[in-house]
């Protein structure tokens, strides 16, 4: 678990260094915006419409417009996320389970239904 955690954290730190953003900002962008947005894209593919990604985009846009200090907000949200993971047990183990394994499982299910299984809604 430690190796996976170091790999993911190292990647996020690398992205932060390249972009000039903080680690917390990159973490929030990846886990609260990019990953959920890709899930909405897959949901729209499954249901054959664009409501999820449009709704998510509008919610995020509206949210970003009302945040006064994005840096402080990311620090606050990162701390709340870390507190949540700590409440589940060991931070590193829970980070890998929730932020890696659970994310991969959701992707696998969504990709399966979006591209491999045709759902009949009759």
C-alpha cells in the first residue's frame, strides 16, 4: 500500500511542481473535478444523453464563482478529506483504498456499461 501511495502522491507533487499549483490544489482538482467529470461523461455515454456532464460542469462553475480564495478553499477541503480518511483508519491504507482502488472499481463498472454491455431500458 505504501508504494502505491508514494506513487500517487509523487505524481500529484510532480503535477503541482509543473503547474505551479500547490499539492492540495492539484489533489482537489484531480479528485473533486477531473475524476468526477470523467465519471459523468461515462454516465452520459451509458444513458445516451448529456445531462450529467452539463449539470456537473454548471455546478462546478457556479461553485468556483463563489469561492473567494481558491487556495484557502483547497487547503480546507484537503484537510477535511484527510480527516475523513483518518476517521476510517490508517491514512495511507485508507487513501489507497478510497482514492485508488475505489476509483478504479468505479471506472471499471462505468467503462463496462458504457462500452462493453448494452443496457436495454425497456
